[in-house]
C-alpha cells in the first residue's frame, strides 16, 4: 500500500478509537478520579496531557500523509 494511504488509515483508526474512548470514559461513574501508583499521582491534569499527546500524534500522521511523495 502507499505510504499516504497507510498514514491516513492510521490516523482515521486513531480517531475512531479516540471517539469510542471518550464515549466510554464519559459514561464511567468514576470519571475524573485520581489514580495513585505508589507515590505517583495520576490526576486530571496528567490525563489531559496524555489526551493532548494522543491528539497531536493523530493529527501529525494525517498532516504528514499530505507531504509524502510517491515514487514513480
């Protein structure tokens, strides 16, 4: 398959996963709780950073797919 198509396919799959994840997370009664792993606290701000990184990667794959030039 072409690199363009692969990158666009990956970004679209990531978008679908993100939509499903948000729907499940919002329906969870424990939404917004803080998770403690030893001395490390994984709170709302940390979750937002993770979501932002995921979104940047997803958008990055999609944008990069427009700059890939195919070999002739």
